[in-house]
C-alpha cells in the first residue's frame, strides 16, 4: 500500500492521540455523566449504552489524496483558482474551511471559501454567479436547494468548470461530477439507533430540521425513522426552521410545552441540537427528554459533556474541504473520466458517493474526539 505523501503520518498521530486520550478518560467519563444531575445520571444508567465511533473514512481518503496528487504531478496546479461554496455561515463549516485551506496549501493552488451569511438561497446563487465572473477553475457546492442550483451547475459544467457536490448530493445528470460527503441515510440510521438506545425502545420524538426539502435532510430523516421501525418509538412531528437557530429554539420549546408525552428530540442541522438542549435544560427536563443531534458545534459538545445531549452524529467537514480541494484540482486537470477512474475503488455501493465518514460522539469518547479535532487544527 503506497503511503500518502503527507497525510498518513498525521493520520497516525491523530489516531494515536485519540486512542491515548480515550484510554486515559474511559475510567472517569461516567463520573462526568453523573455530574449533570441525579435524575440525568440515573436515567443514563438504566438505558442501553450508545456506541461511539470516530474512525470516519480517514484511511481511505488519505490513500485517495495520495493517488490524486501523484496523478496531477507535473501539471500547473498553481494556475488553478478553486472555490468551496457551502450552505450557511455556521461553526460546523469552520472545519471545512480549515480542511480546504490546508488542501490548497498542500497542492500549491489558490482558492476561496464562501458561505451565505444567513443561509439564503439568493445569496448562494449570487456567490456562484460572482465566482463565474471571476473565471473560477472549479468549485464544490453544498446546495441549499438542489432544484434552484440545477441551471447554474449545468451552465458551469458546459463551460468546462467542474462542480463537486459536497455535504448534500446533487443529481449527476444536473452536472455535478461526484458527491463527497456524508452518506446521509446512514447518518440518520445512526441517529435513530442512538435514540432507540437512549429511550429504551419507547417514547415520542419530534424532529427539528433546517429544511424539509434539502436532500441531506430528507435522507437523514428517512434513515432515522427506518432505524425506529419495530420499536415503540413514534415520530410525532417534524418542525422546519428555515436555517434559523432562534426559530429552532422556539420549535423545541413549543414541542416540549405543548406535548408532555415528548421524550425525545432529534436535531438534524448543526444548530438544532444546541437549540433542543437549551429548551430541555430551561424546562428542567435534562435526562427526561433525550436529545440526539447531528454535528459537532462547540455548544453541542458542551451539552454532551453536561449530559443534556446524549449523543451527536458527526460528519467530517474537514475532509470535505481537504479531499474536496484535491478532487477539484484533479477534475480540472485530469478531466471527469480520469478523476473518476481514480476515485472508483473508494466509492460506496451506490457508485456515486465518496464517503467522508460518519461518527458518533458520546460522553465516553468526547475527549478523544476533541483531541482528534485539535490535531487537525480545528478550533472549538
């Protein structure tokens, strides 16, 4: 197996650091759970354990990065101007920006990271149009609305500007060459399994989500619901907040206040988990209303440490940025067919998804996860 030029040593150091921290903290992590309150601690002790995992797909992506870098060796990478366009300016994407910046540096290419401040579709479309006017070489895109971006990405592809879908899939026929990101159905299933364990197989759950139409949200909710089939857990409502954290908080508060039978909240977007946790904490229902979230915002991790959020399903936006930079360079310099030939061995069974991996963070592996983030230079 050929070693990546600069990634494997770092990956090895990250794994070693995470393992060491996990070993040191395993014996005391359950004490931290008890500190959040007697009722929360007793409830957690009675529930089945939620299985944590932070391996992601790092090893495969490191090998792919090395193959891509070798394939474009000798080509004029410095002439490239690449862009990463995400769906909203939130903490979640800080890791993506860090990875993209590191990828550009390792490649020797230039580029820009762009995020619509309020997650507005018109802002994202304007960003794409501006990049086109600046003769961008290629760009990755986490689309707010797949239908609305269909024409812009088809136009870009026709003009020889490769588009890489990240975070949320886009139809291949619309012009996106590939999808790099979370297998969202799998992520939803992991969230459902965590909720099933947290609730002991019975209860009522409300889903909090930024959009009920975005591909990633639809797939995650489907996976979540499928994981709950055959149990006594029922999803009673799905509340959209249009990527507004304050609305998410209001939705969570309303869900708890209007239905005393709600025993679980699932927060799909990165800010939904903290919003759910704030509502649960304010209502004095820590440990009584279980919270399963997505993503690894600093607030989310703090609430896990406090025992307010029982688990969060985490992605790897860092790799979406880092490997995304490599893929954009390859798509521009090698062409779609040449790039996909290198990527094919690493695709999921659907033949179009390059997984950046899915993890689950609980109190038991929180310290190890934080150590891994620190090793990658991710703040928070």
